[in-house]
């Protein structure tokens, strides 16, 4: 009877959540969605802005600078600004595995921990803190494209669809049971930033709904099918080299549009040499033999299927 009464009382309040995120574009929509859906965010945790080894504590409370004001509308604010605007304790951690960090976070007695882009590996001691588990927002349709930058590989593999997954976290990488998924189309010419923004917004909405469903006992975890899993690390320089003879023109075009802004230059293997490409202009799957190259720094490149028009830096 006492156990049942405890459960009844807990259901009279909203789910209590700890949020782990980062500065950047992916984390804020998830935190915003949790707050918009009446979920109690007890604290926000971010990686420390300064590297360890400088005599800094493992965890410290970060207060809002007196000169700082939240950016409006709050939908476009950082996780720091969102936390300050809603008077949520904000903690910076050097090492999330440190015993002091675990002690501070355990005091919040969370029902759920929500993670939306966090650069440190989360240890078992943290995973065990919430009574209902740790949820992660991952921008792919797991078990495909596990790893730190799945959207890069969405473009590299020429996928016409990706999505977001809300899954329970374990100590392995993106391998925990799936709670919810939503597919997202990858249209021609979309940039990495645009696709990431779509994943972040839809992932935030899906996260908030999943928190409530898990809290109310309305979701059944689905183990991932390991026979269909794939994992990719951070890309190397070689992953920015493309042989058009092996890809369709559409694939080349979308890869260039998707990740052309990255610091690593993209190189096409053309006529036995590597050509650094600045921009993709268009593509066609029609027969275009004998077409002019265009301006002095533009080139039509023959692909496995079709042609792609690219612009390269002027020498």
C-alpha cells in the first residue's frame, strides 16, 4: 500500500529531469521542448568551457553574468541562456565521471536524465541515477549510423531519408533500446546545418513526448537489431575524397551541398587527379557529352550516373 501511495503521489507532479547538453545548435530545441511541455528540469549540465588540468573543480555552478541578457525569442537562445531565463541551476563539469559530479547530480533525485549532444562519455554511475533511465536524442534512425556525427554519414552514404531516435542509454555507443523514432527526408541541396536544425527541432518534440510516455508507463522499449547496426567515427581527410565514377551525380551534388562548409576541403578524383571543389551548382542525369565546361572556374564532371556541375577556387 505504501509503495502504491508513493507512485500515486509521484504522478501528481511532472517528471523531474536533469538535462545534459552543449552550447551549439542541437541542444537548445530539446531543452526548450521539455520546458514547453510542463516537464520539471531540475538542473542543466554542460561540459566545462575551459579544459581540465588548470586546477579547476570537477563541477562548478555557473551563474549568469550581470551584464548578460537572454536572447529573445528564447527558442533561439543557447542552453545557458535558457537555463538562466528559467532560473534553472546550471552546472559545468570537467569530468562527469568524477565522484563529486555524481554526488551533486544524485541530490536532484531525477526521474529521467535527458541527453541532447554531450561531448563526454557518460559512466554507469550517472546512468544509474534516474529511476526511469537516461534518454538520448540521436539524429539517425538507429541502429543505422551510430557514432558522434551521424549526419555526415547520411550525406556520405547518399541517404534519401534519415530521422531522429529517442533511446535508452547504456555504456555502449548509441546501442540502447529504442523508445521512439521519426523519419526525416533529405531533399536535394539541403545543407548540414539545415538538416541538423530539422533533426534538433523534431528530436526535441519527440523527446518531450517520450519523457511523458515513459513517466506514465506508456512506452515499451524495443531492443536494437544488431544485424542492421552500423557505426562511424569522426570522418578523416579520406572521407572527403569522392570518386565520381563510383557515385551518381545526385549523390555527389548532395554530399557537396551537405558538408561543403566543413573545414576539410572536398576533393573530386577527376581525370587522374584530385580537384578541390568549392561548391556544387547543379546536376543532371541526362546525357551531356560534349557540353562546355562553363566559366573559368566551373566544371561539369561525369559521374557513374549523370553529370554534376561544380565550382572550384580560382588559382
